[in-house]
């Protein structure tokens, strides 16, 4: 076993060095880093400005109202500026002309038809709250009693939709897209390496020294590590930003989803990598690689489409549950479904276990195809040739 | 001792590639595995190296069946070149050294020494695909020799080489054989390698047709020709050798075919007794002539499959 690992890691090491030295690795990793930093930084820059509402009042706004509104604005992420007008008509004109989001004059709250959002509600609540406090104090209640009444909150409001958190589902779909792209790119890289080694007959030299499983696992490891590094480059700034600040437009619960996405990549990669390698071993010329891996790519594309078209809109439907358990589609479907927040943990664990078991099974099947196909040169190998005939070996 | 090929058979579907091939390969000499294209040479070498599994038979090394550990000490150069195109030459040799079990440091120092021996020392950092065909060929040789293998197996190493490269490759192999290594190479260019191999195994249609030392095989074949330029008035001195036949008889060049059992020196003495011998020579059959006559023998009606 020690000998097996030594040869395997040597193959992987060579693949890693060649990959990291290549220009495409540097370009892609650099782009991913820029993309990730941009995803974190741009909402920060935009978020720094925040939403600003303008309130018009007759004369200076009352200090109590200003304090209440500022207090309400801090957690909700808006700031309020105040403009003063001479009379009610001027306040109304300011709102109508768009100089103010809302206007307060006497007992009337003026709002414009557009772009006020929840601001008028907030003002109304603040006004009611201020007036209630004043009257309760007048009625002789102590400040503690007033505060106790003020702390009454309405029941928590939960939308009874198919998903718990729309923002998190967005993250889930994003994870699905990244996983799909990563699996296709990594699979193509593995297939290209295998086909290159076969067409340059390096594989024959390697098979004289190593076992097929060593060459196969080493090659897959090299590409896997490179792709994982690139995924981490993409995910780390986002995940770090999630821990440090909540102002990047991604719900905090998604940090765990990102971690899970990396785990799913490892599983999905293990599953598909050997399929890609076995398919690529069938080629004769390196130019045939794309058509040789087409069946594998098609399974990936189908899983991806199902994940977006079927699972994302209805994560708990019977079909969604089925495809999220099926090993070949689980790596792409389950992360999207998981983001709905309505997947029992046992289903996640089961899907992972099934995927891992299938991957292990595929290693031996792929090794056997790889070994047989590598020595058949001169024509594109058909899968039929891979099945040993009875009576001959 | 050495390497024994014992009754190896292999077929691809219905096509029989090897049909019970057996021969021994001694260390310290260069052995040629010769035969025409499609004779089964590459299949046999692949089986020896464990790339293919035989249907029947066994490869034995030092008296026991050869295993994975033995083979890791061997060096193999396949017929078609197998090098990583984008890898620097030095790294390539070092990598294969490490695959064969050398430490990184050993592999690097041996790679330097070997590239120097093969005249590639200033190409250490050059990418493989930037090297000329001949240089790639030498680099390929380096990857199979870097770990100083006890057994060196080369499949068609001379194919496509210019005479200079043939000579330098031959010298490299002679050096290894003299150092006690077992050297086996295959070739279909029989006459090209005639001077290089000491032992040969000739295969045709998956069977061995001729085995043994080249010198013995050539000398003991019935196809030796004595060429003699003798200033004699007539050919009466030949009458004492009824078995000797005249191949051609020009004015200054008499060519005689000597059957086995006739000593060429006796015939030459008779010629000298008849007149002044200006020039003479003994022509042994070439390997391809030997092959043709050996292959003919296997094509008797009973042998035709």
C-alpha cells in the first residue's frame, strides 16, 4: 500500500506542477480571485451609501421624532435627512416635487406614490409611539412601565412559501452554477490529460512502472486539487466577509451552505472524474476527446437543468427528492435543494453516502476500462471492446 | 540465470499474436528480438513488462516468476515515444527516475549524468516539444535508463534513426551490456542491427524460428560463400570438393557456396596450390537471409495454419 501511494502521489505531483505552471491556471485563478473580491467589495461600496429618506416638516423636526427614526434606521439600514418648510402647503409641495420622501404637517403624513417603501409606515409607527408614551406618562405611569408597554412586539411574521429564505435560495442556485462549471472544467481537464497521455503513448511507459489505478487516481488527484484550490479562492473572501460583516447582500445562513458546497464538489468530483477519465481513454487522437466525453457531459448538463428548472422552484416535490438522492444528479441537485432550508438532515447524509459509494464503485470500473483501452490504438475504442469475451482474457 | 521467456501465448480475440514463445536472455550480452512487422514482438515485450497479461506462459527472472517489484527496476522504452510534451527535459528524466523508486536527489543527479552522457546536458530546462526528433529519442532513452536498470527492454529503438544516431545508441547499449545488464531490443531491420546483437531470437507469426548466438548461427548456416580471386589457368583444383557449388565465375571473382562441414580454409589452400590468390573473403549470410530460410522452414504444409 505504501508503494501504491508513493507512485500515485508522484503522478499527482507531476500533474500539479504542470498545472500550476501553466498560463491558464494563473489566468483563471486570478480571474476567480477578482470575481470573488468584487462580489464582496461592490455591495460594500454600494451599501456604504445606504438608503436615505428625506422627511419634510414645518419648521425643525421634533427631537423625539428624530431620535426615534434614527433608532429605527440603524438596524434597517437607512438614514433620514430632514428638510424644513414654512407651512403645510410647502411641505406637500416638497413631497410632490420629490424633494422629500414624506412630509409631516399637523396631523397629516404626506407620501408620494413611488419610492417611499416602508418609510411612511415607520414614521407613522414613530408618531404613534411618541404620542402613546406622552399620554402614558401624563396618566402617571413610571418610565419603567412605559418602557415595558413600548417593548410589546407584534408576532413574528414568516412567509409560508416553498422556501425559508429567498436570499439563501439565490445562494443555492449560485452554488449549483459554480459546481456545474467546476465539474465540467475539471472533467475536461482530466479527459484532456488522459487523452494526451494515451495519444503520446506516455501511458504505455507509465503502465510498465505503475498500476492503472495509480495513474488514474494520481491524474484525478492533481486536477481535483487544482480545481478545489480555485473553488476555495472563489469562496473564501465571500465566506470571510459573511463572518465579519452582514452587508454583502447574502444571508448569514448561507456561510454553512458554502462549506457544504465544497463538500459536494469533492463528492461530485470523485464521482465524475473517473467517468471522464474512462471515457477519455477510449480516444485515439486527442481531438476526439470532446465527443468521447459527451455522454458524461450530457449527464452533468441534465442534472444541472433539473436542479434549476425542477428543484429550485419546488424543492420538496417528489421528483426533487428523488433526483437529489440519485447519485449521478445528487452533487448538483442537493446543494440547490438544501438551500430551501426544508431538507431533513438524514436525506442529506443519505445522498452523500450514496454518492460516495457510487464513486468508489466507479474507480474500479474506470480503472479496468482505462487499462484495456489504453493499449488499443489506431482507432477509436468502442465500449463493446471493453467487455471481456468468454473464453479469452 | 537471467531472463526466461517460457511458453508465452497471447491472442487478441481470434487473432493469435504469440503462440508459445520460449527463449532465454542472458545478462551481459545484447539480445535482439527480431522479426518482420506483425510478428508479435511488441506484444511479447508488453507482456514481459506487465503491460499486458499473457493467456499462457510465464516470464521468469533469476529463476522465479517476475513480479511488480522486479519490473520497477527494469527500464522500458516503447516503440512510440512517450514523453510529456510540455515538461522540461531534466524534470522529465528526474520524474521517471522517481517513479522507478529513486529519491528526488538521486534522480536529479543521475538525470544530470545521463543527459551529459547522451549529449543533452545543455537542454535540461528546454521543453520536450522544443527538442528535435533525435534529441527526443535520446531523452526517451534517458527516461528508461535513469535508474540504472538491471534489465533494459527497448521496442524498435532504431526505427527512424540516422546512421550516426544508430551508432551512438548502439554504443550506449554496449556499455550497459558490458556492465552486466540484461539488454533486449526488438527490431524489424535485421541487417541494421546485425553487428550489434550477440544473441538473437527470431519470431514469425507468433513463433520463434531461430535462436542463438549470431556468430554461431551465421557460421553454421549452409549459406557461407567463399569469394576468391585466384590466378589459376582453370578450375580443376575445385574437383576435390564435389559439394562446393559455383555461384558465379567472373574473370577476377569466383564465388563458391560452402555447405556445412566444409572448412573454408581447406578450399582456400587448394586455390593457393593452383595459383596465386590475389584476394579472398568469406561472406556469411546476413540476418535477413537467415530469417528467410528459417521462416521458409516453418512454412512447410504441416506448419501452415
